[in-house]
C-alpha cells in the first residue's frame, strides 16, 4: 500500500459531543458579562479625569477584563476544536479517505482514528469474520452464564436458604440409603438361610424342592435390586451435593456483587 500523501476526500464533519459542548454556553455568558462590564467602565470614563486615582483604577480594571475575556474565548474555541475526531482508511488504490463518521468501507479496510490535527490516536483493524464469531461466542456464553446465575438466584434467593435445602435433601437421601442397606442386610441373611437349607437337601442326596429353588431365585433378584437401588441413591446424593456446592458458591458470589447480579443481561449485538 502506498504511503505517499495523496489528495484527501473530506466527506463531512461530525464533531463528537464533549464536556466543552456542555460548558460552552456558560463560558460564553461569562465572556459576555466581562464585555458588558468593560463597556460600562468605558462609559464611566467619560465623566472622569484620567489623572485621578479613580480613573487609573477603572482603566486598569478595563484592561484586565479585556485580557480575561480574550483568554477565555480563545481557550474555549481551542478546546472545542481539539475534540473533533476524524476517521481515515485507505481504499484499494491506496488513496486516504477521511470522514467524520465510520462507514462500512472504514470497517472493511480498517481505519485510523485521528484528532483535529490528523495525528493518529489509534488504529482499528479490518473487520474479521472469525474474530466476530469468536466474540459472538464469548458474548453468548456471557449471556448464558448471566441467565443461569439469575435462575439460581430466583430459585434459592440466598446462599443460607440453599444450604438449608441442601441439608434437607441430603438428609432424605441418607435416610433412603440407610433403609436400603438394612433391607439388603435382611435379604442377605435370608438368602444365606435358604442356601443352607438347599445344601442340606443335597447332602442327603435329595432333590432341592421346587418351592425352595423359587424362593432362592426370588431372594437373589430382590437382593440385586436392593443393591442397585442403593448404588443409584449414592450416585444421586453425590450429584446433589456437587450441584448444591456449585449453586451455593454462585449465590455467595452474587451476594458479594450486590446489585450487579440483577443488572440487565448483556446484549448479543456486536459492539
């Protein structure tokens, strides 16, 4: 790309809003007041002799007011001019294009942000689809996280309430696990007795009665089911404890953040 200075196409000017625009009316009034006082003082001089002390004081005041008014007006104008921003990009031929706002061409080519004297403040790289997709993905993840946090807050209200509910649910699961283990112990003891009876028939050379065989099969099935239920309850307890630990940590973080936890969700629109 050529760096040789070439003719600049100036489209239009759109100064940025700044503190100068906010205070310019007030400063203008101050300058006007100084000028009015200066005019009144000059009128009073017509009735005074310049050799008197009063005349000297008025002349000094007039000069001072004039200097102050000039300095204020100049400073205001310079500050307002320094707030202007220009945006420059180079087209496919290397020709610099400058305008007071960012257009689609600026984004496609990449552009420089310039001050009122055309000094480069910063450079914005060309629009990148991959970078935009990555940023969009990050924004979406941020939104999803905020939604999940808000749902957690609405569900439990506070970390202390979540702790109480966690302890209650884990207590219920512990009770179910204990009852299941007691059932398994009883089934195991009953199965051991049935096995002993069947062994006695076999030692005597007799066939094991059909009723005993059915009872053995039923007992084994019930014991296996009980053990499976216990394993499922223990897995559920571990998952419940883990989920509550995560939710409680989230609630404590939101409580530390205070009002920012209920702030509006971030937008997914590009910045």
